[in-house]
C-alpha cells in the first residue's frame, strides 16, 4: 500500500526566510507526487506535481519541490516566505501500480506559520 | 474550464437525522469522483470514490453511503447521523489516470448535535 509521511506537524519561519515543508513517500511502481495548500474552512488548492522529468518542479505562488528518488522525498520549498503563505500544506502520492494505485493518498498535513 | 460545486457550505444536524451532501462537476466528462472527510482540520480520509455512474468503492466501514446517479453528480448520504460523523467533508474530481491532480470543492462543515 502507498503512504505519505509529513514528519512535522508545524513549521514556523520568519517572513523573508526560506521555508521547507518535508514529505516522504512509499509506493510500488512509479510515484506521482503532489502538493496542496488549504486555507481555513476551504477546500484544497493544487500547488504543483511531479510526474516525470526534471527533479525540481515549480508551481504556483513561487513554490517549488524537489523529487529525490533515492531518499523517497518530495520536499516543498520557497526561497522567501510571506505571511500569506501561512496555511496547512498536504503532500499526496499516487502511483501506476500496486494496491491503491491511481488514488491519491494524503499525508496528515503540516501547518506553516510565517511570522512577521 | 472545469468547476466543482459542493453544497451546503455548513450544516448543523441532530443525531439520528438523515444527511445528503451533493457535489457536481462541470466542464468535463467521466471524471473520477471522491468524498473525503477531514477531522480536526488535519489529515484527509478517503471515504468513497467512483470511476463511473453507479460504480462506488468504499474505503472504510462507516455510517455513510455514496451514490453517483449521473456522470458528474456525487452524493454522500446517511440514514441516521452519529456525533462522530461531524467533520469537514470534501468532494473532489480528477481525470482518469494517477498522474493527474485532483480538484476540490470548497467543503461542507457538518456538525452533528
């Protein structure tokens, strides 16, 4: 079965500093990796995805993520955090084989707080 | 462009009452449809998914059921709500294939009292 781990419940970062939100995954077959953001009482918004190709993926609002196959990681990054980036971030995985393939499995979420 | 509608936005229901949440998608055909529940503002639990009309897969045993009477309509129901059914319910859709992202509705905040 596929799974996603987000080891940090909360990440605090000062405005203007770089931010990283960590994600590791486990799948059978090739992974398809996604990041979503959720603001309070709202649905999830898609940020970016890795399917194949370049390991560094750029997405919405200046976010990017780096796929590392050997470490089975897909960390979300941003060079300079904004207060408006404060939200709940979810990593998700699907795959092309194995039990539960083609279904999104989500991590438990990481709350990002950007301090002015 | 594709859009997803989910209603109502908030709902307060007494224990033992029925439930019906509706989700519709516009601008696409034969989408995969999903119902998730999010408890305490945290992780998402997949409740049901559907790859076509009348095709429903349940991920966890629960007091809920789902139906897909039309291609782009997905309904979450319960005959008798429990306190534990409280939560934030999210509908989502995706095109067929694991490489595509899912798009989410705005969610329904259900409080069972």
